[in-house]
């Protein structure tokens, strides 16, 4: 069936192209002879031979060998019949005319053949140059493509551009199972027979479908995409003629380049998945260890204090009050841990909504300071708020959590009895808050990681999961703001929080 398809294509090419050139060559030679007919009865009939040779040379520059041979033979017969005496007969009386006629015929044939051969070689050279340039362009575009979808998009466009055929790619999943639809063209779904053919091609690494020996009654021709380590899948094309000779080699080179690019992206995706799984496993272990440690301490405190209260026969109110205070403190720590986990979940889920309204910054500061009164009692807190400080448009709950986490972080690192300074102001349509402590600061290599999840500075002996600053950064960015950290010259660190907010339009009544 494959051979029959090639024969049919060859015959179709002859009857649609070559006969046209045969007829055209006869017409041009006949027209030339007609134009030169006034020279038939003169002694200048030899000039006609040069004119006919010239026309044969011109025809050989754009026709194949067959039409050129016909033009050469026909021109010799026309010159003999109409121009060499005696006219209207193929008989030649003069010996010199016989010699000239033979030379004319030979020169016309040789000229036509050589010119055609040169033209064919030139055409082959141009075609090879075009194909080489096409392969170069394909390689260039594939090298710039990022991701499997980009590679497929480039491949479909280049195949359409250089082969003028439609194509779509059916790729495997990570378990080497072939999909039934195109990766890019989701609307193209294979029938049962077509999918069986695609699977056969994927498994046997041989083409099948139209113009092949296997599944030849299908509309598509399926070609395997062969890789070095894995086979990405198959490509399906709809073609009216099979690939022949150099076009076949050109197509195979095209598919090889595409297969290599797809294999590269497949391996890249697999490597990324492996890194993601390793990172997820590492984060899971870190989170599990941290949570286990952080939960154990307040739970143990609550259980111990509760057990003492239940089993103690001592009715001393001071002891009972101290135990209850321990339970309350442990409960606060447990609640803070749960809130941080829930807030991080809100940030990562993408469902965080910001409800903006006008608030007095003093209310925010007083609320946070009140919540942290136990942590701040060993510090000297200095708060500076200008008298002309306007109302700010913020989400009070989110900003309360941001300021709480930043201020709480300072209480955990700064030495007891030192100063913690809060500078609040309004500048360039933004509210800013500076939190300055006298702690040890951060190593230069650590500053870029301060706001990352689960990050804790080297030598940190404080508790927590390392989520507070990450949550503060996420809530701040939800306000389209920013939060930065820098080390001070002498000692300590400074966190700077900026939130864009306009001044409220308050009209006097």
C-alpha cells in the first residue's frame, strides 16, 4: 500500500505538472518559428537556427529535462521542415546543410541538458540551503522555548510553515501512558482506531497511518517522537502526499530536533517535581518537628498546672492563682501558634481578603501594646506619633497582626531592660512605622531570608515556628505595602513598614 501511494503521487505529479511544460515548450518553439517565417525563403535561414537555439536555452532555465529534450527535437524538425531547402520536406540536399542540421540538433540537446542540469543543481543547492536555514531557525526557536507548551507551539508553527501540513502532538504522562487528546489542541480527540494506531507507534517507534503499511486506512499519519532517555509521544499529521527522497530526510531531521526539545522539557519537569517533592518533604519534617516541640511545651504546662490544681490539697489562693496564670499563659502561647498556622494557610490559599476602612493609628498601637503588655513589661517602650498624623485606610485586623508579630519579634531578641522604639509617621501618601530594638541584629547572609517561612536566625533560642515575620510580610503586601529590615550601626535592627494610604477628606460642617 505504501508503494501504491508513491506511484499514485508520482503519476499525479506528471499529469498535473509535466504535460503543461511539454505543451508550453511546443507552443513557444512553434511561435518562434512562426515569427521567423519571413526568413524561410532567404539565404538567412541559418540565422533561424541560432534563434531556435537561444529559445531552447531559455526554456532549459525553467523546465525539466523532458520538455527541454522535446523542445530541442521539435526545433530541429521545424527548422528542417520549414527553413532548410527544399521546404516542407525533411529531405536535405546540401551536405553543408546536413552537417549544420546535425550540429544544430546535437548542440540543442547538449545545451538543453547541461543548462537543465546546472539549473537542477542550483535548485538542489538552494533547497538544501533553505532546509538548513529552516533547521537552524527551528533549533533557535526551540532553544528559546520555555516549557512543553512553548515547544509544541513552536513545532506546530514551524511544521506548518515549511511543510504546509497541519499537525498535533499526543504526549505521554509521567507513567508512559499516551493521552488521547492533543496537548495544545484539546479539541482534537482521537477515535478508538486512531488511538490504537498512536499507541502502536509509541510502543514500536515506527510510523503508521496514511501512506504506510500499518493502519493505512486512517486520515492521520503518526510519527514517533524518539528520545535518548524517554520517548515524549507521537505527532499526527494530515498530508495529501507522502514524504519522498530528500523531503523524507528533512522531515526526520525536523522531528528529531522537536523530540530532543520535548525530552529536555520532560526531564526538566520531572527534575522540578523531584525537587518540589524533596522540598515538600523537608518542609513537612521541619513543620512537624517544630509544631510537635511548640505544642508540647504549652500542653505540658497546662496539664501539669491542671493536675496540680485537681490533686493538690493546698487551698492557698496565691498558689491557685499562680497555677491558673500558668495555664492562661500557656493557652495564649498555644492560641498564638494556631493563629499563625491559620494565617499562613490563608496567605498560601490566596483567599485573603482585605477590608479597608479609616482608623486612628493610636487605636492600633494601643491595642497591640495592650496585647503584649506581659512581653513588654521588662522593656522601655518609646512611641512617637506626630500630632498631625491623619487617619489611615487599613484593614485593622490584618495590620494588628502585622504590628503584633513585628513587635513580638523584638521582645524575643532584644535584651531585657533595653529600649524598643516605635516611630510612626505619614509621608508621600504612605504611612510608615519603624520598630527599632537593641537586639543582636542579623547576619548579613541572613537578612535576605528573614521573611521566609520557617526561618530562624542562627543561635536563636526563642520559641516559635518562624512564621511571624513571613505572615507580617504577606499581610503587608496584601495592603500593597512593603516591610524591610536593616541592621543598625552600633547594635540592634530596624524594621520599616510602609502602607500606601491617602488622607481622608474631612469636611467641616
